[in-house]
C-alpha cells in the first residue's frame, strides 16, 4: 500500500518549508531513515529522512515552498500506480487488469536519464538560464557562469550538483572569471532563512535597547589560548569569551533573561549562541550549559557546530534555547561595532579585534593587546546598573581568566 510523504512540522510555529532538492529520484529504492530531500525552514536547511521503505513512486513537488502537511511524494511497492489529486492527496487508480498500463516518462525520470547519458543543454526562460536558487547562489559565490553549464534537472534546469561538478572540474590554478556585466538587475529570491533574518531584525529594531562598552587587556587570555593550543586543543578567543560570558551570566542572572508580556524569564543555565556567517545567512548555533564545560570541551563543541553551520548541515536543535549571544568580527579587523539583539534574548555582546594599544599601567604607558566589547541590552528586561556589573565581570574574567577556572 502506497505511503504518502507529507511535509513535516519540524518545530513549534513552523507553517511551511521550502524543498531545496530531492536526494532520491522517482523509481529509486528508498529505505526508512535514508536522507530523502533537503528542506529549507525558517531557521536552517536540513536533510529529511524517509519514514517508510519502498520505491519513490512519485515526487509531487520537485522544489519550492510547501505548507506543512501537504503531500510532496508517494512511496510504495514497485509497479504500484498512484495519482495525486489537486489537494495533494493520493488516489488509487482502478485495478491494473481493468486499465491499460502506459509508461510515462516523468520529469524526474528524464533528469535521471540525462544524468546517465548526455546532459540537457541549460534551458532559458525568457532569456534567463533555468537554475535552482541554490545553484544560483553557489555559482555566484564561485564565479561560475551558469550559461556555460549543462543542466541535469527537469527540462534542463541547472541544479546544485551541476555547479559543484563544474567547480571541481575547473583547473585549480585558474581564477574564476567574473561574469560579464550585462546591465541587467540580478534578482536573488529570498530564502526562508533570509526572510526570517529580516523579520527578526525588524522585531529587534523595535525593542528599547541601550549599549555599554569596555576594553579588556587580553595578555593573560591570549596566553591561556596559546597554552591550550600547545596541549593540542584548537582553542580560540571566542572559546574563552564563551566561557567567560557563561560564568558572568551565572553571577548576573538578570542578564541571562528574556522579556515576555507578563513576566521576565531568568534562566538557570547559560546557553551561549555564537553568531556564524554561513552560506545560507547568519545563524546562531548554541553551546548549551557553557558554564559547566571546560574550555577544551567548549572548543570542541564550537568547532563542530560552526563547521556544520558552514556546511549547511545544522539541525533545528542546534539553534534552539539560546539565552545569550556572542558576535565576533575581530577576525575581519573590525575595531568595534554594535550588534543587533537576537530576540527574545535580553543581551548580546559584540567583539572587535585585539589591537596593540598604549595604555597606562601603574603610572607608566605600556603597550598591551586590548579588546573592545560592546554589549547591547533589552532595557525592558535589564536595567543599566546590573548590565554594567555584568560587563565589568566579563572584563575582569578576561583579564584574569584563572578566576573562572
């Protein structure tokens, strides 16, 4: 009996998702638990696994935005015939003995045939090369001209794999040639993640906030990072900041909070989010209960989640339950900046580059590695004095990291 594949609800409040690509083709055998397709939600793009075993009989929606609960495919036994009604529900046709069986080549099957044989020349729609949004983004990032590629998708549509193959086959020494300027305005469709980023930033801009700033001497923190690296731990300043902020949040729980309509919620553990510039947009994977972790454990977990973020392999669980955020642009040589709140969290700290500066120490002018921190607070949940105490604790722990160990 055929089993319908419906778009799942992968989190509270999810109403729709965007199918990026199918990882299986029509007619291909699928086992329960196999990655079936990539789904772009309001938080992350992730692989969705098959919930049944059988043959992928029909792909109802090859790509695009789909409401939760809509039938997107059908899995059943080989040779089983199914049809989909206008509302996406499957309909069983009359028994095979009473109908004339015809073989119809579907677009997905055509794509599979094309990938085995000669690829279909990239098709144009009104002068514009047909390509999936993901393929366009990858091509844009790598400087690959879509018009020079052959598409293996339905009707010659260029998909992400086509661009990946072009990037691999290109000579390593050859720099990607910039796309010729055609004078046309490039249209970049908004992904679910980009729409969510825009919505959340708009919400954050309406929150009454205030900023506080301080600078910390990083001499001892840098020495700690160096010792950890000598011991084989790939630690960074961000790892030290994560541990420091977690310790400070436990001492100043007023900051480890969020504002709601009826109450201020203060959390018992520090779930520290790390802002990451991933290919799909800004994401904030979370290091849970960071105050309980050793620096080496934080470094390992940070490396893992940031790696998954940049490979577009984060799960929704990686992004949930954060209580505080660190945004570090020091690697871009940014001296200082102000970060936008990550609602519903009550605070975020913006971290600039560590710079050699002349500072007074014990009546003398000396040169020290200084780091500027700019913290933004939701004034509805946090008042100025406790916010200042929190930032002072962060400064003290960075300058004397032994106090948190």
